C-alpha cells in the first residue's frame, strides 16, 4: 500500500464510518476495514474498479462525485476521504463543500504543483511538467484544476474551513506544514494531505 | 396446462388477506429448490421470478422441457452456486405453474375462476411466499434476489420482513412502475381481451383459447426486453429464408419471424388470464406511494446489505430507476452497493450470459457469505 494511504489511515480512529470518494480498486478501503474495523463505503466512477471492489467484498457505489454525493445525508460519515482527485473535477469548490457536508471531517490530498521538479520542468523544458505524481501529458491528463499546496491553503482559509492537520509527503518523509515552513514545504513536497472540517 | 406430478406444492392453510380486501386460505404455492439446505439453515437464497417466469429456475424445466429461465446464473459453480447455496423459487400467486391463480377452481362455485380470481399485488405475492420460510424452518435467508418483477418482489419482501434476509439484490427493477411500463402492459392486456376466444376470461369452460391475443401481447413485450442496438445487430434487415421481398404480409424479415416464433411458443406455456393478473400486479406496484412518497421509510427497519444492479441498454427499467433505490437507501445510511453493467442486450441482460453481471453477482454473494461465516 502506498505511503499516502498509511498517512490517511493514521488520521482515522478505529471503528469509525468512512466514505472513500474515488476509491479506485479499494486498496485503502480494504486496509481500513481489515485493520481498523472501519465501516467503509466507496464511490467510484470506473465500472472496472467497482467490479474489483465487489470482488474484494467492499461496498461500493458506481457514481460520479460531482453528481452523486448529494444523496448522502449531512454528516453521515465520520470521515470522507478524497485522494488526489480534487483537481480533476469540473468544480472542485462544489465537491469540497459536499465532502464537508457529508462528512464530519474530510481528508483531502493533492498532488503539489509547486514542487521544485514541476517548477524546473516548466522553467527549463518549457513543456507541461511530467512527474511521478503527474504522469500524464497535458492533453490526456484528467487534471483540470492543478494547484500548489500554498494555493490550497489559501483556498481553505478563504472558505473559512478549519485545518485540523496539514501534512506534507516528500518521497517517504512525512512532516507537518506550518505557517512558518509553508514556502519550503510547497517547494519540496510531492503531496499535501489535509484533515479539514467545517 | 400443468402436469401436476412434477410440481411441488405447499398448501398454505393460514388465511391471507389480499390488498384487494378479499381473503384466501388453503391455497397452493408451487415451488422448486436446488442445492441443499445446510445444518445451520443459513445458506438459503430465495429467488423471485419475473412476469413470465416460474419456479423452475435452472436445469430442465419439466413442464416446458426447456432450460430454466435463470440457467446462466443459477447452478453448480455458477454465480448462484447450488453446490454452496440452497435456492428456493416459487411460482407467484396469480401465476399458472401450480400456484393459486385464475385457472384454478373457485372452491365455492367449483367453476374455474377466470377473472373472478381476486386481483393480486406484489405485496400479496411475497406474503404468500413467506410461508416457504416456515415450511423449511428457515429463520433468516442468506439472500433474496430477482430481476424485473422479481426485483419488485425483492424490495417488497425486505420491506415486509426486514430481518428475514441478510443480503438483498434487486436487479433491473423499479420501486414504482412507470407510465411507460403500465402502457406496455395495457397494450398486452388489450391484445388478450380483444381476442374473441378470450370470452370474458371464461375460455377454459368454453373450450376456447385466446392464443392469438396472448401471442401478440408477448411479441410486443418481447421488443421491450431488447435494445435497438441489439435488434439491429442480430437481425438488421435480414430476410427470412428468401432472396427478396415477397410483396405480401408473410414474415419477410427475420425479426418478424423471430417475434412470431416467440409469440407461438409462449402460448404453449402461459395462461392468458395469468398474464392479465401478473401485469396488473406490476402496474399496481408503487413502493414509494406505500410509504407516502418517502421510499427510504420502506427500508428503515432493515440491517440487510443491499446490492443494486442495472444495465446500460435497459430502457424498460433504466439505470435511473434503479439508482433511485440506491439513493433512498443511502439517505438512511443503509449498506448499499451499486453497479451499472455495460450490455447491449436490453432488459433481458439479467437473464443472459453477461459475464460482468454474473461475476459481480457471484463475487457479491460469495464474499458476503464468507463474511457471514466469519461473524460466527
């Protein structure tokens, strides 16, 4: 299981109710279910991935987060997880609002467009950056709204969403993001992980 | 119409009050089983059949001598694995494969009921079938499942008996029969009653058979079970055993010949009055209305695990109608999974060899059964 999922699962206490939005093949769901006795549901747009999840005995609904989150009642999950997909929605703001409506808390991770490799790629090659966490060409990427860790922090602040925990993941190193080190983390982190609530 | 010796019958002694207000008692429910019930009696799956199905789910149907209607899904090592599970299916009341229906005799007058048989609802059907649980001494079914009208029975069963099934799998169905579907059913009923041999439903006593009307009803319905794309690919404009058009009204096109064949074989195995009664039951089905507009309330007392399945090319019970069930369940935090299967085979997809569907069904059942075993 990738490091990101370990970090996410460490943020969630045992026996909670969790919705994994864009749960893909259910790796995180399965880990939460088996190791933390989490009552976990998934929402996934790909039929193939939904089938994989069913094969693992996971409860998954085929659907689109931009349309199908509205069927869940307010605060019906302790945590709603969204891993590296916020930037792929037509309207990330609406999805974020929905995550915080459905979940008492939300865990959102974003690939950091402010990472130095990304910056150098654009600066020196003059082409859209291709990195480990951004592997697709500009024309085939699902990402519509790329942002940096700093962008996301500013966005969260502007929406008066409470940041309970903000973490930076750089290779396998995990560290806290603070007001003081935001510039550095925004330069070196591959991924930002945010535990938020409203 | 029935060869009684091949039909297992449970006589229900308890009176059953029907939605129409009448009460029936000492009535037959015909059923069939596959596989064997284990010692704990926790491996039973109750399958509900659709409009023209019967209790003979799989293997050779001893009456029609054809394969059972769900042979692709049910059997040893299949999606519903009869090596593992005990499958029960019964003929719905109002039907014509041994359960109490319009071709039975009225015990009071000793005359064939015909249209004097009380109008049956989906609710009545599942209440009648519930007696099978007592018959087999099953406290809780492992699963209930069915497609189309079978799916309606699934929804009604878990509503009426919320703690009697562990897992619930409605397939290609709806919680409220749509205007379009009522319209198609009405077309079928009109075809039957317009046949001069129908004789106000008393064709048996008049030695008549409204076969033409019933065949037309079946032909019209059959079109709705397929998709435009599926029809086009299978038949296109291909001609039936001829080089050119004949400038007449014989079946020039293969699709015409196919529909005529479907109509004619249906007449041999199905009763016209039963067709009226069962389509009426489907039309009356409105679980949303039963709960005053809030479908979620139907499921609020159950802890069952749901898995809803729809098909992309099903325009009779489209994905959205299946999703409405999912939405109602989610809004009360029920345990519900959902998948839409890609298939060009229309509404009939659930009856056919559609691997993605059969795999999903198998995986869901087998994983859920393993979980059930681990709980103990």
